[in-house]
């Protein structure tokens, strides 16, 4: 199994985060582990929207992970838990280093190196191939995003040491509600950033079409401007109609852009009401030769693992489950950014 879409901020057990919080003497409003654990359990009936999810939970986890030691431990635990829970054999971990410097107390270089070292240990211990995807932020300034691009180029793949690949790609993440992909000046600047990363040998994935904020139109804008190797989610394709739907499917097929599907988190963030759309959507992708893979996104915030995500998809596919899940696994292998 390969997990190509998993966030450091949402993939670390609350018990590990609690230990980091206590050991570092961080001041928070949590008086005990029980209240802390409860606060980091995301439920659909408590989450108002995707923006609410990103703001409510990630601000807490990113702050706790904002030191080299915390980043190192967190990265190791993500791989260890993924292997023990679902026998994951390859994992691409994404995070935003700018959001973990604790207001300038630490450097992005120190955070990236710490995550890299945590992944190297985990790759050595569990035999899991790993890589780092650095996330840009829609909620960050263009200057901050440029700093992340420069850091990614500086720390790009160090050659699969014990299965750990170093920085292999760039992502765009963050709230979709401002529909920034529909802003020509903003997208033009982001395109320039992505082109510089690609020239340096980095792969590109991009959160878009996860919600109505960017929608199918935003997906098309990103594909036309950036030509990403993969798209995070992209499920707004299911609601596209007419010529836009036809053109989107054609571009995804022609450019071989792989959609990173993450069913449980989509339900928790209420961008979909349930899983009933899932079977038809997977069949649509397969019938049109659009690559897709199954991932966890934020396994500990939404209480899932990769095995469970495959089971959710299988339940919606019925008799087609075996062949289509095998296809998803093949696509994950073909479209991963890892060199080994």
C-alpha cells in the first residue's frame, strides 16, 4: 500500500502530541490528556466546513510540532503508525515548514532537516520508502511561499538513503474559500514558483477541487497554468457539467494527472454528505483512464488508516472493488514521487 497524500499536522497520534506538548512546557488551554484528545477528534457533526477544519485543528498541531525535536518525533511516528496499522510500504509526507518556525524562533532549514532525519530512521526501522512534499499556503503571503520554494530546492532529494528520499515535491494547500485560483495575478505568481520547482527536479501536486471554493473551474485553471503531476482530491469533477466536464476529463487523461482521493476527510469536512458518490466517481475515473489513488489525508484527526480507506471504497464499489482497487494501487506506484 502507498499513501501519497498525508499531512504531518493530522497524522500524529494525540498521545504523541501530548507528550511533546508536556515535555516542551507549552502553555495551552488543555488541563489533561482526555480533554486534549477529545479536542483533536474531528467529527462531521462538529466541523462546519473545510475552512473550519483547517483552522480549528491544524493551528494546534502545527504549533505543537514547531521545533526540530517535535518535528523529528512526529515524522517518525507517522511512518511507524502507518506501517503498523495498514502495512503501508511507501509514504509521501507533506507539511508547511513556514508554519512550524514558531514566529522566527526556528529556521525552516532546521525543521526540514528534523523531519528528514525522522523519516530516515523510520525508513530504516520499518522498510518504508518515504519522501517529503513541502506545502505552500493559500493563507500565506507570496513572499513566504517563495521562501518555501527556495527551501524545497535546497533540500531536494538526497538519493533514497535507506529508502528515505528527502524533499521530492511541492504542494499547494490551505483554505479554498477565497477562490484564489480564479485570480489571474495570484495564479500567475504561483505558476512561476511551481515552474522554478519543476526545473529543479521537483514534482508538483496541488489541492484543488476539494470543495466549491475552487470547484471544477479552479481545477481547470490549475491544470492549464501549472500542469501538476497530481491533484489533491479533485472531487468537484463529479459536479462539473457539459463542456467543462468533458474538457476536464480530457485534460486529466491526456496529461496523466493522478487524483489523490481521501474519502473520510471529505466527509468529515462536509464537502460531501456521505460516501454514496464514491463508487460512481471511481468508476467514472476508471472508465475514462484518469489515474487515481486512495489516501488518508489526516488519519489521526479523522480516525482512519489506509486499510480502512480501501475498505470504504470497496464497500461503495461492490463487485467491482477488487479490480478497481488494484487499479488504484497500480496508479499509486506509477505516480508516486519517490525515486526508490
